[in-house]
C-alpha cells in the first residue's frame, strides 16, 4: 500500500485537500484512498489501496500531481 506524506504550505486550506481526495475518488472509484491529518495540522498522510496494481500506480501518480502545488511531498 503506497503512502504519501504532504507537508502543507502555510496558505493552503484543508478544503483544497478534500477537493483533491474527492477528485481522485470520482475519477478512480476502485481505489480506496484514506488520509489522516497530523497533530500539527500541517501534515497530511495519504494511503492508497487497490486490487489492481496498474490502477493503483495511476492513482498514486495522479495524487502526487494534484498535491504537488499544495506543499512538499515525501
């Protein structure tokens, strides 16, 4: 299960994160995407799951592209 950590830029609101998650879930309904906000309120942890490896890889790439403008990815 791939995991992505995003350190949010100071100007980013959580609504933007929720918008990205809704977009991924709409475009790839077979992907299970979960996210947890860290205690500091500026770190978001994402986890993706799917039975189809190709779909999972595509979802991770799309998620990274949509999140890149919002902060620093790890």
